[in-house]
């Protein structure tokens, strides 16, 4: 299934002001908290694929923690922004890819990263199945999604208000994930969930890591 234009066009239209808008909406604290968690998830030997990298803010956080990063997005405007931001890193490539159907061979990457992607796509299980395909056996998926889940009612309302002020309407298919929902989706796509956190002093983020599991049939074949 290819990504519907709805899913990425909305973001392309917001690419030019994405970084400042995102910071205004979510606040600087959660960004710092995500970074602290994210940099612990990778090894210096890792070949990493990032799906839905947007303008490259989170790619930049991990670029010097990994061996190689392929940062991808389907919106051309976001790819352009990310290329500019990440040009300083010799180990980073930025390219246009559809997270439902990428151009990479099976068993290519040690880890797949997706930040704020899963909660805006129509078919999150399909996106994770594609991630699983391109991961090496034993590879990991690293998922981060900002969420209103677990926030006090008034803070959640304020988050929604800031969102509407900057981006005027919700993204198509956008939802607030609870940690258990992400676990279920990851398991359905064939991952063993290894870590599950709801982080954030103010704005929250669900942070999940999953390991590619092999079915018994596949294990017998290998
Ligand atoms: C909420 S933004 C997150 C961007 C970035 N990861 C961040 O957190 O700042 C979601 C991104 O997913 C991209 N996207 C949406 N549908 C996609 C698809 N089918 N394939 C690849 N990227 C997609 C959008 O273009 C957008 O850049």
C-alpha cells in the first residue's frame, strides 16, 4: 500500500515553519527528554533507517551516534529541509521514500527509527511490517510518538490549542497513542517489545523499542 497523498501533503505544506512550530506546540522540555532517551537506543556500529524524518530534527540528534543514517520522508519539501540540516554529517544520506513501500532490500538495517510517524499514518501495522522487512534478523525498531495520553485535562487542551493555532487543523488520521496501543501494533507486525515508556514531565511521548522476531517456520529454515 503506497502512502496516500493526504498523509504527507499536509506536512509538506508545513515544512517551511515546521521546526519552530513543533517547538512552540510541544514545548522544549519534551524535545530534550526525547533526545536523552533516543541517544541511548543506538550503537556506533548501527546502520539506521529513519522513516518520516520530516525536517531532520531527530536525525540530527542521533547522526553522530551511529555508523550510517539513511533519513527518509515522502514529502519533497521535508526532504529538502532535512538535506539542508544534515549536510554537515558525512555519514547521513537523505532521500525520498514511502514508509509503506521503501526501495531497500530485505535485511539491510540494524535499526529503523520513526519519530512522530506512527500516529499520523492510516495503516501503522503495514508501516511496521515494512520496517521489519528491511531490518536484519535481530534488528530493532525505535518508535517515538508525542501524545496527549497521560496529560492532565487542561494541559492536554492547551496542547491541542497550540496545535490548532499553528497548524489550523489536525493531521489526517492523527491520534493520541497510549503505550499499550503501540505495543499491540508492534506485536501485530512481528516485533517483540523490549522497552515501553511514557516519558515527559509536561508534554508526553510514548517511546518503544521492538526486536524483529522470526516465526518458527523461518527459524527452522535458517
Ligand atoms: C509529524 S511529522 C514528523 C516529522 C519528524 N519525524 C519529527 O518528529 O519532527 C510526520 C512526517 O511523516 C511524513 N510522512 C507522512 N506519510 C509518509 C509516508 N507514507 N512515507 C514517508 N513519510 C511520510 C510527513 O511528510 C512528515 O514529514
